[in-house]
C-alpha cells in the first residue's frame, strides 16, 4: 500500500483528501469530534509541506439529494478551530463553486467540499457512472490521499474511483489503522482475545467464522449473546434474539471446541421490564431469564469475568458494547470491558477498540483515549479487515 512518503514533495500541489467526517450531530452541534481529530496528523503534515488541501467527506445518508441538515458546515467550523485556520466550505462537490474555490487556494489553505453523498453517483452501483463522476472531482486535484478509513470497505466515487484517476496513497490515519489491525490478524501476540458485542450475531458472522481459526478466546456480550444462550438451550425471555441464526451459532460453538477456542459467555444478566432508561431491572442468572423480561446488560459477576479474561491477554480486539450503554443503568458491562482493555494496555497488551459504537462508548463513558493502544475510526471497515476481506479502498492503493 502506497503511503504519503511515496507521493514525494507536495509543495504547491492540490491534494485531494478523502476523510471520514461522518460525525454525530445534535442539530448543528457535533457531539463527538473524534473522527475530525483523527484526520489532523495528515492534514497538518500536508499543510506543513505547503500543499493546497481539498477535503472530501460525507455526513449521514442523504441518499443522493441535497439535505441542508446534513451540510458539512459544522465540520468546516470545528476543523478550522482544531487546525487554527479558516476552512472554507464549497457549496458543491465538483461544480462551479468548488472549482472557483479550489483555484483560489494558496499554499497551506484548506477547502472542504460539500457532502459527497449529496450526489447520487457517489454510491452508484454503476461503475461507469461512478467513474465519470469521480473524474470531475479528480480534476480539482493533482494527487489523492485516502484518509477516510471508515469508507475504504466500499467502492465509492470519492475514494475508490478517484484513486484510479490520480497518483494516490494512504494518509497517516489509514496507514495507522491497517498497521494496528494487522497486529490482531497477522502473528498476534497471544493470548489473542476478541470481545464481541452489539445487537446482532448476523452483523458479525464473518468475523466470528474467521476468528475461530485465529483467536484463543471469544468473549461474547451485547444483544447478540442471547442467540448464543438460546443455542445452548436456555430461555431468553423478551431479549433480542435472531431465531434464524441459532443453528449457525451452534456450529460456531462446535467449531470452537474443535479448535480449542474458549468461548466466554455471561453468567448473569441485567434483565429489565422494558427497553427504557428508567425501566425496573434485576440481576438474574444467564440460564434463568424470566419470560417477561429482557436482557439489557451483562451482570456484575460477568463484568468481573470479562474484565479478568481481557486482562489475561496479550492482544485484545473489542467490537460492540455489552449492553445499552447510553442508559446509565445498563452501562456497567461496557464500562467493565473498556476498563479491562485499559488495564491490559497498562500490563503491555496491544488493545484495539474497533470503531463504531465501541469507540463512541469509550468517549461517552469518559475514558482517556490514551489508555488504549488503538481506537479505530471505522466500525464496518475494521470488521471487514478482521474478517479477512479485501477492502476496495485499500486494494486500489497497491
């Protein structure tokens, strides 16, 4: 994979950068700017070289239409604060305004193009349509830097196709992500523990299948655990359950036994009456969830079990919360796992928070990001790398 150093001297060059600024918003207020901060090393390096930086990004799912509420204006403002400079926002992605503002850039200036997903061609399944659109964007720049790790698992116009039209390389963030995740998939230090949570088993089928041949231990929590419990013959009450995945999970449990992979499931569950922050709840045994209750977190005994299994590891990958961490009453399980990673890191383990909800949980629960070896910016991309898939946005940089 080509990296920034392969592009040579970029002074005076117009450098198109695909970033991942898909940040959560409350109105026009950014509630988590982690992805913007993750782009800073690349942007600062380009500015120091005297490059003219032209940024591309998406926000939300406007589905090919202009949705004013999904404008990148809040991102431009926040990025400007972080860089200590004015970040100009173009009114379009490749039209007259983008062209005029790109032409007016001085060395070290930063321009952000408007939400690329306002254009239907960005995510088109028609290769020719997407390629023609990408050429219009590529005309704005001299070289291309791919630094939006959260989108490299998709063949999209502003990432995959633009990379075909210009000299292209990975930015520091993408390079860092690939290097970190490779530590978990290529000759990892053992024991390798993978902690999986989130709502659905079906979201992580490929990861589980691939890691059953690589991991020493799988720790399972979140909504997906109830399909595992059901596969073991336990009743799960009103908990989230994927009936159609029970046989698949039974197969995974058998494969784990054959491969000597330890599967760690919760021994107790925090069971609530309803899915609500103020719902009455009680701690019950994992094999005795009442018929009228739903599991919303792992219980206190499981929290200690999961924490200790994580600390007893040399490499840890975590993807997916253990419960509904947004509700304080059901956040303790996720907090215990995060603390486990922090404690493992302190003992010399290499720990990875696999993006998405896990990264949000770390910040939401007040953890210092320096307590983890790596916090990924791409949930889907990190999962697909862990599955062993070829990611189009990375392959095109080879």
